[in-house]
């Protein structure tokens, strides 16, 4: 009787879960990520790593809005941004992230 190797159970929660899966080349369901997908992802990320950044606060705000809109109602997120001394939600952000809800 031969034992087949089983893929390690991956953590699928947290901010680094996707990055860890990509680095390992294994999707959360244990299947390999196709080489063409990994190659394209790595090509685009290499270009992104060369891009000049506009500042940490701007990047923090962008991430808060992009991810927060998935979890926090519009008015609450807007208030939290203001309380943290970030710019409030912009009309285009509201339309993009909350327009279909």
C-alpha cells in the first residue's frame, strides 16, 4: 500500500493567506496554481514593485477603503475615516464600492 502525499492544510484567513498560497504555487483547495497564471501574476507584481509610491498614508487609506467597503457600511466607514483624520469617502469610491448595494 503506497501513501500519497497530501497537501498541507493552508490557512485561508488573514492578510497574508493569498500571498502565502501564491508563493507556494498551491491554491487553498490543494490544487496547483497553473504556471501561466503564476507567471502573469509575477510579471505584473514585478512592474508594481518598480512603481513610485505616493506615501504610506495614501496607501493605508486606499487599503482601508478597498477592504473596509466589504465589511463596513458606507456611513460607518466614512465616519471612521474622518475620525482617523483621513479624507472622507469620495463620490467615485462610494459609487464603485457601494453603488450596487
